[in-house]
């Protein structure tokens, strides 16, 4: 039950981010919900693989490359979900930071 509530609240965070960040577009709540599901799956399965593959560059950049990995995950989600698009690196970076903060808050509340 907590997972479903977190998923719906992440969809709300996706909608809010799309409304406030120029360059990020979501066509409706259904697309936001699908985006939240796709982001959860990508963060679970693809992100750890990318982190392992990029350990050397992550160490060289003192962890800042993890932000680039987050942007890559956002771009992948935009490619997979109709009705969700991101135009540019900076909007994707800001959007990933907003979603990371929202996810941290939700994990603190529900876990």
C-alpha cells in the first residue's frame, strides 16, 4: 500500500516539476503516473549498472558524475514514455534534483 501511495505522490512531483521547470513537459496525470513507474524501474535496474560502469569517472569527479547518470535516467524515461519530454540538459538536471528531493522526503515519511 505504501508503494502505491509513494508512486502517486511521485507522479504529483513529476507534474509539479513539469509545471515549474521550463523545458520539461508532461501531457497529463496519466503520463506523469507512467513516468513515475518508468523512473522507478529505471532507478532500480539501469541506474546501478550505470553507476558500476562509471566508477572511475565518478571518483575523478568526486561524485558529480552521478548527476549526469540521473540526467541519463531522465532522458531514458522521456524516450520511453509518450507524453513526457525534456528539452535540454539543464532542465533535465534540475528536474532530476527536484525528483531526488521529493523521493528522499517520501522515503523519510514512508520508511
